[in-house]
C-alpha cells in the first residue's frame, strides 16, 4: 500500500487588479469528513421533560472548514491597508473568505477544476 501524494494546483483570480493567485489542494477523506461534520452542527433543544434533537446544518461553518483545509498558499493578496498577506494562517484564510465578495464561488470553481485534474491524473497513473 502506498499513501497518496498531496495534489494541489495554482489558480489565478479572474480580473483581479493585483494578479492574485491561490494554491488549493485536494482534501483527504478524513478532512472531507471534518468538513461535513462542521457543516452539520447538531444542537439539542430541551422541550419540557424530554430532549428533542434539532439538527441545523450550518453551511457557513462547513465552508469555513473547507477553505481552511484546502487553501495551501497564495500570492499577491493584500489587506485593507495594502500590506501583503504573507502568513498562511487559518485566521487570514477566513479573513479572505469572509471579506472578499465572491471568493467562495471562485474557490468552488477552482476546486472543481482541481478535482477534475486530479481524477485525470489518477486515471493516467492507473494506465501505467
């Protein structure tokens, strides 16, 4: 048995004035499960004497977890004051996710392209 190598790729942000690029990576099965777990934040409300579980999917938490785990690196990303963000911390990943309009849509398109390329790469390896 061999462990899989990490698979990642760079994606340019379309029409970005600074030429920003992000490197995203394919999540492992356990990381994908963590995203699902984060998206399904279960709460229990008590109604009188017996508990009534009420699951509320919180897609915001799932998306945040996905961004944190999938974003590997970036180039030419600047904060509100024009200072380049060079620290690839979870805090900065979430700052980008929460403050850049349309970022999740860009990420989703990029990740779909990454998954397609990954699938093609695996098929080519299996043929060899």
